[in-house]
C-alpha cells in the first residue's frame, strides 16, 4: 500500500515518515502534483546528533531514475537529496540497507510537490 504525502505536509520542515522502510526492500518514489517551472528538491533526513542510531542511508542504492537529475547521499549517511526536473513524471527507486522504523525519518520538499511511496 502506498504512503502519500501532500505538498502541505512536506513543505518547510516536513513530516515524519508514515511507513517503515525495511532493509533490502525496494521503494518507488513518485512525485505527484508537479506544477513547477524549474527544478525542485526532495529530502529524507534522519534525526541528527543521535549516535545511537545507525547511518540510515549509508550503502543505499538508487535506480531507475526518471526525470530526476541527481541523488546525493551525504557522507555521514544521515540524509539524501533528490533534484526533480519539471517535465514529465518523476520517479526513482531506493533500496535501503538498514530498516528504518515508522516515523524514523523526516521527509520534506520544495516546489509545492507531493509524494507517493510504494510498497
């Protein structure tokens, strides 16, 4: 079942994830409500400054990029950012190496976009 996020939910400081992300499971991210004239950005961020947590995004793989120009994973494994192009449907797949609990990461975006994540 897909988790959906409206533009209002993920703008500004964003929203805690509505689902658990299980290690070795591939998730498809589809940008929704895209009505932009230039690039916009999507971010997933782990809580910072908590050394008891694993590096959620370290070792993650990204594939099947469609109208996404770049995905950048920070060197510390705490967050990644995605550059979304204005034309067409934008999608990418992410496979984490670490299980992330429900609400374990914050999702935020610029450009008044929504997001759907499956499975």
